[in-house]
């Protein structure tokens, strides 16, 4: 299967074709990781990069909203050095941002931190060095009246949602996989959490179930309309739903609540998207979500990433339980900081799962700055041999 485009590699892998070779991709990096690698011998061809209060640098497997230029992609030197395949793209339609946004405002500032109101209405405290997640202090929805105001900020027909250079993005003659959703669609648990906050999202199902269902009903219709709008302009290779609904030892929502409140919306959205020609449906969630896999599959989901090893998501064991599940990620990022012995153990794991098909191997989250360039190079050189 030499000479195949990245899109062909991707689709053959998703469909468990005999002899499929998955794309050679990475998930993401810390900004500090790439800076370390420059200092340890990785050539710098594309100049310096500045960032504001964030460490996230997307890899090929985790596309940013189309409309940005390749010249702005900070991971290009990594991709060039290791010969990664063409990155996946996300359609140039901004479904998730509020339009009009809330007015951004800095509330207070110290040498290390900033407290501010963001454009999504959340009040947050962030570290200036981007070294941790924001500390969320307040969310935009506290009652039905607040959510009624939020609804006006999600108008599918808002012209600003469509990338200005849509016609030049080359979707119809593409050689790359094209994603709909991702950071552009919060899943049916996560959208509630994004509106009211983590703790309140759990209480909401018990204390204010009518508001929970109103949020879910509204976003089901909104997503359906938004993605119908996109599919009238182009086909896509997959729908990615961002959830992040689990922590180290289990999900943030019980299977009982998931089945009652969340599952029906997955079923309805995915059925509608299948009827419009979409074949592959993936969920992006960190943490240990294993007890929810069967329910996700019942809802129509076909795969997941990034399968965090630190949370006990063992891709070898999961493959044995779910032979038809698409698995992406799953390589323990901690092992790459430990040396060749631990890296070799990860490579053995990769080889096992690769033999079963339906698997794209990459880190189980951002490559952290304790991973040296030589260790990462050793890992990539040996992984490349498995991907031929």
C-alpha cells in the first residue's frame, strides 16, 4: 500500500481493511517540549513561536479549525524532522463559539496569574506560563433565564461561523482526512458542564432535570442544523465529539445517568448524521471511561482517543474485549521519559494492537517536557518500522 494518501491510509484503517497501514501521526505537545527539543538538537527551520497563557501545540491527529495557515503551525519542525503524514483537517465552520461573545475583561492580575471573564462567559484564573488548566471560578448559566440568553448566541446562520476562505480549502480534492466536530462540538454531557460547571452539572440531573433536558434538546437541534449546513457544502470522513467526561479512576457521570439523559441524544444525532452519509463517529475523552464504552457503542460511536494509560486505559485489554472498536492513541507518554526499556515495552504493546487493525498509535495525550529529544527519536524510529 505504498504511495497512498494520508486520507486513504486513515479510511483503510478505520474500516479494518486487510494490510491497512495507519497514518504516522502525533497527538499534541507541550510548547516547552518542542523548545527543549530545539535545545537538544532538533533543527529549527520555521522561526520562533510565541504563545499566550497556553502550552498546547496540536499534532497531526488533533486538527485545529481550518482557516489558519500552515505558516502558523508551531509543530511543523517536529513533523518535518520525523516525516509525519499529512495532518487531519477540521472543517472551517466555527460551531462552538458564542456569537456574539461575552465581553472579555481582566478582573485582577498578579506576577503569576490572571483572573478574567472569557468570551464564553466563564470567569477563570489562569497561569501566565500556561503550565496548568484554568481554574474555573464561575459559569455563565445558573438558571433557566441565563440559558435563554445563551441560546441567542448559537445561531447556525451567523455568517461569522463560516471560514472566509472556505472555497480555497480544497475539501473536494483532498488527500487528508476531514473532521467535523472535535473542539467544535461538546458532547452531550460536556455541553452541560460547559454551561453550568462540573459540580452543578451532576446536581442538575437531580435538582433541575427540566433545565438539563432543555440544554440537551437545544444543542441536539443546533448541532443537527450546523452539521447539516456543513454537509451541504462538503462530505467529511468522520465526526469527532469532544467529551472529556472522565478522571483517573472513572467517569464523572454514572452509567445510570448517562443511559437516562445522555445516550438518547447520541443515538439521535449519530442516526441523523449516518443518514447524511457520515460513517465514522469518535469520542475524545481523557481519563478512565471503560464502564461507559458499551453505552457509547449503543449510541453509535465507533472509536475513541486518546486512551490514557495513567488512568488505566489498557489498549491491549480493551482490544480483546472490543475487536471492532477503533482505537487511537494509547501510548504511555510517561514511558518515553524513562528510557529505552520502558519505550520497548510500549512498542511491544503497539505491535500487538496493530496486528488486529483499526488502530492509530500515538501518545495518550500531549508529549510532556520531561521527554527528551533522543528518547522521542528512538521511539519514533522504531515505531516507523512497525508502520510499514
